C-alpha cells in the first residue's frame, strides 16, 4: 500500500511487559523484515495499545493504521463485553483510517490489566473517587454487621483500583474518605470516630499505609510513563533531524529542512544566524523575515558569549525571541532563534539545545568542506604558479646569460672597448631587473620557503660585495666584520641577495665617489645579529623611511632608473627568516640600513 501511494510507512511495537524469549524472537524477525521492506521502526512503552498507536500516528502524520483482524472473543470477553483492539482504535482514532487485515495465526489476547489515561479533569477524578467509596459503602450496608473487617479489604481494593485511573490527590481523598466512613459507620462503636480494640486499630492502620503506598506507587508509575514519553519524543525528533540532514545533498537544503522540522516540533518560528567563517561576523541565514536590530543584537550576544539570550532567558536584551548558540566543541559557529508565545519547558529547552548542537555539527562540516576545497584550489594554484615561475625564469634568464657571456668574449676580443662595456652594463641591469621581478612574484605568491643554516657573516658580506661589484666600482668600501663573530642561522642565498640589494641601493642613490660602509655584529643582549650598510649620501627624511620598503616606492630625490623593488624584496627576504630591516640616519650624514636576524647562543658542532 505504501509503495502504491509512494509514501513512507512505519512499523510500530507497543510494549506493555517485557516479552518472553520466544516472543522476542518473533518480534525481532518481524521488525527485521519491516526494515528490509523500507519501514521506519518505532518502539514505545505504554499501558494502552490503541492510545499508543493513535499517538504514534499523530506524531508521524500517518493517515492510515493497518492492524490484524481480531480473534474470536473468549468467554470472559463476552461476559465483560470487552471491546477489541479494532473497536477501540475506531473509537479514538479520529480522522485516521483503520485498515483491518486477516492474521496468519490467532491466539488468545494478552488479557492484562491496562490503564488508559484518564479523560477526566481533576474535579472529575475526585467525583469518581467519591463514587467508588459510595458504592463500596452501599455494599457494606448490605453485608452482615460481623463482616466489617472484610469490608476494610473491599475499601482497600477500591482504592487500589482507583490508583490506576486517578491522580495522587484524588487517591488520597478516596483513602481518607473510605477509612473515615468505615470507622464511623461499620467499626464498633458505631457512628463514632473511635477504635476500641487492638485488632481493629491494626486493621485501620494497615489500611491507611497500604492505601498511601499504593497511591505513591501509582504516581511514580505515571511520572515514569510521562518521562518515557518525553524521552521517546526527544529521541524521535533527533532521529528525524539527523536523517533529514544526512539525506539532503546541499548545505542550504539541509538547513532549510532542519528549520522546517524545528518549526513543527516547537510550534514556533525559527531563525538561523551563521558566521561567515569560524569566529567571523554573524549574518542571518534563514528565517521568516529579516531580523531587527534588537534581534540581531540578541543573536550576536548569544553567539559571542556562548550562552542563551533573548526572551525567557536571564539576558532578555529587549528581544522577542529566544536564541541559543550553535556550539561545536569549545567555539560558537552561529545562533538559533525561536519565537514562541510562552516559555519553553525544561524538556523542550533541552531538545532545542540538542537541535542547536546537531546544526553546529553540520555547519562545522560545511566549514571543513570549504576549507578543504580552498586548500585544494590553493595547492593547484601554487603548483601552476611554480611552473610558470620556472618557465619565465628559464625563458628570460637563459637569453640574458647568453648575451652577457657573448659580450664578455666580445669585450676581450675588442680590447675592452667603451661600447661593449656599456652593452655589458645594460645586460647586467636587465638581468637584475628580471631577477627582482621574479623575486617579488615569489614573495607575493607565498612560494618562498627559507632554508635556515649556519652561516659565516664574513662569507655573507663578501658574497654580497662580489654580487654588487660593478655598482660599487670607484667607491671607497669600508668593511668592518669581526673575525671572531659567531655563526648566524640564516638562509645564505636570501640574506646575500638582501644585502646586495642594500649595497646597490646605496651605490645608486649617493654621489659618485662617496664611501660605503658595511658592518656586522651582535646587539647588547646577544639575541640578535645585525648587518649594516651605511652611506654618506643626502640621507632619508623621517616621513619616507617606512614607505621606502613598499613595492615600487622611490625617494623624492631619487635618480631615474629602477622600479623601486630592491628594498621591498630585501625586507621580504629578511622577514621570511623571522628578522626585521630598518632605515635610520647615519651619524655624520647619510643613511644607514640594518638587517636584524634572530641569534641563538648554541653553535653547531664540527660534524654539523
């Protein structure tokens, strides 16, 4: 039937008492078959099977109940005119259709004493208790006077039967009323509240104890039934939520389905606020209407403080909704809002928080998925970028290397002519320009990976001077590097290039023939090593010192030539190694650039 109607179906089991081993085997087989055929299995505990079936149908919006055909009634059923399961379902089923199918086997029904939820109000329970006591009293008036002790058991039986139908207050009323009438009318002396014999006193005392204990047990069983039902509703709601979230293909569809289910369960309007990224700004993600400033403030407070806020909470914030944070482990990823006319019960609040935790898991999963996709994209981009860098480096530097080598040979053959020298200078300048562009691209792409090793400061300074020898030609060069200066931990190639850029910058922007000084050492604390390049040029204005290290930045009085990348690349190389670079005035005139690198006291062994 479900297949023909293209609708889901449920297989419900209502358990009154724990089944025997044989019954358990049959039950497990039936439920396994139902699951194989695509049913959703629902298990519940109740004292009344028809009421439980109707409740399950109502909770799951079922429109049809299929039950087995009842067997022929037994003798006791005929005497008591007991109605069958189908009859009782039809009586309380309301708009739910009942379909009766024949069963394969028939057996005697489990004739256990069942307690249905009382359809009466509190005052009706008191009237029912009074009516039972009156009926027992009428029976006692028809018995011989000597049967007054047995009458106490009949009163007690009436109280115990009432415990199956009425609450604790009505049960206590029946016990006190029945005991008082029994003592006043039937226990000698008659029409007096007095007990003269020890036997009668023990009988009356036992009556009250048993009546009160039975009332307490009845109230406890009723509370347990309510709790079981609440737990079942909570588990069912969470099961539906997790199933809906798992079935939806996209994050947007899953969130929309979860909000719809929350609306149905809590009979309220829900709204969702999510952070654009972990610990980011909060933004509306779903709801009936755009939130007001007050609602946004309440949601933001719940999100930031990881506590409930809004209406019916300790932090109302002039909001008309209740907001709970979406917590994943120890951080918040959003807030869930619920607009209700009355405050939520503790069970509903617990269920709302469980909903919020499930939504937080889905949101976190979406964050991880986006991060994974972004990581894959970055990896592919970096791979492509490296391939392009290698290609551009080869295609540009190879012709320049050939041109430079050819000019060297031509210069030697021509006896160092001036024209060839100018061509060599232009080729080296072009080679340096291409190198700067490639280095800047490496810095911006994040492809730069420093390789730190122990380096001799003397070797670093000498290599940088050799690299900039053409630009330093004709200038006095003062090198002050102590021979006993300990090794420093740095990337040799990057540090050499940064230092060479500083030397080229000093040679380009100072008058010809002025001196350039290079120094190295350790600061006063010994935690930093420094290498300095100082000149005797026009110096640096304080306003441009920091700006000089930006891309394509040049001084106000700088000569033509160059792209303004040398100092930017130098700072990038130094910062990649965890160091800093600074520009300052040189005592006596000029500018002084200093490279600072972290220094460790430990030195490598001979093996290293």
